[in-house]
C-alpha cells in the first residue's frame, strides 16, 4: 500500500482541533473528533472535495500558499509546519518573506564576527551581514547598488553577480566564479527551482543576463565548497580570503558564509 504520510498528518491534526478554538460552533454531538473536513475547507477557502482527496493521498496539487493556509487554520507549531511542508516537498512562503526573522535572531551573532560574514536564505537573498561584509562588498552590501533607490529590496547575491557592473570589477577571475556560483545555486535549490520565489528569481536572471542564461542552461551542478576568494577592492586593493559556509540545522534554507583572512 502506497504511503500517504501527508494526508495522515493533515487528518490527525484536523481531528485534534476543537471547533471553538477556531471560532466555530460546537454543533452538539459529532461522529468524529475535531473539525469536519467541510469546516477546515471553509477556513482555508478550498472545496471539501479537494481536502478529502488530499487526505486520501490522491494526486491533487497543493501549492505552498494553500499549505500555509492549512498550517494556519490548524494552528501548527513551527516544527509541525516545517514537517508539513517537508512531507509535501514544498517551500514555505512564510520563510521566504520573513527575511531576518527567518534567521532566528542570528543577526547579532553575525555582528559579533570580526571578519566578513553574512547569512543567505534559500534564494540567496542576504538576510543579515556585518560591517566587514558591507565594507568588502562594494555595490552590494554597502548601499551603493544600482537599486539603491529601493533600500527595502532584497540584496540578492546572484543579482549582484550578474546585474551589477561593480561585481566584475570587485571579484577576481569573475568568469570562473560566476560559472561556479550558478552551478552551486542549481545544486542548492534542487527540486524547488520551479517553485516561487525561486522560479521568479531564475526567470528574471535569465531575461536580464545572457551569461546567467547560458550557465543555467548548461545544467552544471557542484557542491558549495569553501576555498580561496580574491577581491580587487577599490580602496583596500587585492584582498584574499578563505571562504567557509555553514548550514543551519533547524532552518535548512539558511547558510552562514564566513570570509577568513588568508
């Protein structure tokens, strides 16, 4: 018998919710505990048939947005919500828009590191960085990018690499670094590449950069590894660092990048 872990999980949590907890009348005696499928469907603004099929493990489409509604309606904890999205093999849109909150308050830790350090989310937006990183990455983290008129826009590493002229001047051996960066990104996003917001980012880069389009089409994949990174800084001259990347154990979409003086 085919496993239906997602449907079983949703049903178990639906049945543990008391109607009064979500603002619905108790309705007297119930044949089953918790919410009826019709009631949960109403809260999530979906059809009862769709929810029934999802619980039964039928091949129905469940978007990240819809799974988010289910998680909110069932009052899932952070761990339960993460497990729900993991079972569905979908990205949680909440983690994509929370920005620095998704880093669990680690901005203070980044500030305490006395070498260039920054945190990237799954689509490689930087969600926290320290002063040393700001001083190093001219045109990206120092506020002087071409999109400086919109300070609230995400500071994306790939957009900096392929859309900012200063990146080609700052990063030594830019062509090879750009090729490796795209291959690392493909490996990093994996099966989520066709889901938002990754799909939108990839589409934008493909449209705005011929180089990115060719590199992405090559299907090249490499793991994200450390190593020597050289920069031709406009003020400090040639700088060499050893890069190390750490993945977060509880927030798998986040990574801490350290640049240690070589």
